[in-house]
C-alpha cells in the first residue's frame, strides 16, 4: 500500500524540530530536503553569560525564566567550559525555574530538575499569565532570552511589575 506522500519531494525550511518534522514526512513516503533558514551559533564572546552564571551561582536570583531549551543547554556548555557545571546545576535546583514551554522543561529534566512553574501556553504571554496572580515586586529574576527583540516585552512587563530583571542571551543566529 502506498504511503500518503509517496513520490513527493518536500522542502523543509524549519529550524526548530527540523529532523522530527522531516522524519514524519519521510515516514509517509516523501523525500524531505532539510534547509534550515537560520543556524544557531555560539556567541563569539561569552563573558556576559559567564557573569550571569556567576550571579546565579552566588544566589542573586530567586527565579529563572527559561524561554528556550537551547538557551539552557548553551549556558550549561559555557558552565562546562568555565569548569563550574556542578555549582551551576546546584544553583538551578535552588531557584524557582519557570518555563515558557516543553523544550526548556525537557532541558531541565535532562539535568534531573523540574520546572516549578510553567507558562499557561508556550509563549511569553503564557509566562505572564502564569505569574499574573503573584506579587513579583522586588524579586530578582534571571531571564534567558533568544536572539532578537522577541523577549523584550516580557522583560519590560516584569520590570513594570517591580521585578529586578537580569536578561541573558546565550546564543546567536546566523543565516
């Protein structure tokens, strides 16, 4: 019996979950050509990330908001490079970890940790909604951002509610 997509060639210009999506198409008989539109790259200079990690280890944050699993993994790689992985992971176990969606929650589970609070939807608005009933004035919140300005409305919202916000972007995009 022929699969639904037998003989079709599908160009897959997706960077997130590219292999999973391509494999789904291939399982239906398609030929998937992977061509991500962006590449996720290490930072050329990670001194700001190292300083953020040091602040976390020193206990400066009460909460950390994880917008992406990639961000947590990149910070973990920097902690490895700086020989502070164990204190970094220990510090993560002492803060309230707030996740935007399933990918950062999965990255925490890989470290033996769990999200303490999840966004009501896998969006920055979902994080805002999850924190809506809480008094966050005066709380020190680390926020892992992704490249670009997409996370800045969340940072502005947290600051407007009186939180002390420490944003970090641990990777960059390249075309």
